[in-house]
């Protein structure tokens, strides 16, 4: 946030990281973390849509890039990210979180989730061949959001 946070006069790193879900979190942990804040699965899915704006350090998702053989990330995105994350100096490069609609708050992120074109494992936790409960929720939230946007 360019101008900083407005809801408080103090922001401590020591209080931030323990309250943010890690990029490798699995669905039960994500649900528990959001529930602890009084939020449900729909809230979790809606807030995850904020991942379509901003950049991420490659170290946050490097475990999903080759030579990992456990990643279900789209192979073309994986290759692009591997190129963009490779640094001759050892720098922790950054990449756009939503490669398709840069810096636009829209529903593209949810389509990226379904197509396995997202950086973080927690975004697609529970994926698989068919739609998981989370992907179905994402799809429903995306459609509902698009319907609301069309009514304006």
C-alpha cells in the first residue's frame, strides 16, 4: 500500500507475519486461520482475489518451480516464472501475481486459480482433476461478482 496502513498508528512486522497465511498453507489451515478472525470460506475466497494485484518475491513460491515434481502449476507459466526468477546475482526477483490483467482488480485471478496459473500453492490447495469444494466456491464467487459488476 503506497501510503501505508490507515487503521492503526503502529504496524509491527512481528504481528504481521503470524497473522498472514503462508503461501504453502493447505485448505484446512487456511480455513482455520480465517475462522480465527471470524471469517468463513466465502470471505477467504473473496479476500484471496486481492492476489491479482501486486508482485511477489520468487522465494515465496520457488518450491513450486522445477526441479520440483510436485507442482501442479501450469507448465507454460512455470517456464516463464523460472526464467523471470533466475538471477545471476542471487537477487530475490519479483514477478506480477496476475500475469494476465496487471494491476486490475477483476475476477481474472479466480480463472487463474481454476487453470492452475497462480503462484501460491495455497491458492489452489485441494485442486485436482475435477472441481474441488474451494474451486467451486471460487467459481461461484467469481460469477456472483461479475453479475454485480454488470448491474452497475
